[in-house]
C-alpha cells in the first residue's frame, strides 16, 4: 500500500475509534460526525491511490461525490448507499449551531451504536476494494 493511501486509512481508523470513545461519553452528536469522518477519509484513501505525484484528494466532504470519485459508488449495495445518505449531513450539522440541536435530538445511544456498526462495515468494505 502506498504512503498516501496508508495516511488516509490510518486517519479513518483513528476516527472510528474516536466515534466509540464519544459513544461511551454519551457525546452522540460527535459519534455521527466521527463516523462521517471515518468514511470520508477512507474514500479519500481510495482517491489518493489514483492521485499523481503530490496531488491530493479533493477538499470535499460529500460522501456520495467522494465514492463516485473513488469509482466505488456504482459497486455499492443499496444498504451501503443508505449509510452514505445517513452520514452525509452529520458532517455539516455537527459543526453549525443552527443545525446542531436539530440533529442532536435524533441521535440516541441505540442509533449511535448502529451508526458505528454500519460505519465499521462500510470501512471494512472500502479497505477490501484496495
């Protein structure tokens, strides 16, 4: 595995562990944010594999666009695409006050446990695509 890919996957692994830490601390808003970050960075790892020289993955956060850029979206199951749709708004909404409260009330311990499980499954699948 090349250095660029390894860099992004290491970050993705760190972020999924961070999501679990946030779950244990009942920081549910940040569980969703870290799950989003996990998949974003894993997809950027796939994109980085195809980058030339010092080129870096695009500075975008939309998971579907990144999956398309990584040429994985068409290969994904409907369940995997649903995970992307679920996680996508958690990046922005966790960071801006006008969205924060609205999303925070929807995230419970049970929902966050499911988010982590779905994120881990998708992360595993993305790594398999390397």
